[in-house]
C-alpha cells in the first residue's frame, strides 16, 4: 500500500481508538458504570477482537494496532461494569 493510504488508516485508527479514552478515564476516576450498557460493551469487545484477528489475517497494521488498543480500553470499562455492585433498593 502507498504511504498516504497507510497514513489515512493510522489516522482513522488513532481517532477512533482515542475516542474511548474519556470514558475509560471517567470510569477509572468515578468507578460509576451504572449508565453504561453491559451488552453494548460485551458485544463491542467481541467485535473489536474479531476485527483485530481480521487485521492479523490480512496483515494490516492500522487494523491490528487500533483494535488491540481499543480492545484494552473497552475491556477496562467492561471489567469495571462486570465488577459493579448492585445498589440496594431505597425504600
């Protein structure tokens, strides 16, 4: 592939991957995951893992790197969501 095509791929990968950083930082700071959908993050993480595998199979570094980093970031949020303790009902 030409350099400019790879540059576009890495730029897109960086922007979409970095979009997860604010949620991860907020989750780590507040430990609050009540407004986060467990199913969304579980399905998203599975999809990202498959995209990473696809990147490996076709040898695309932008796809591999972006999805590996995104999987780590999404897994942090997912882990905190899974470890969330249910609130007791007020009454």
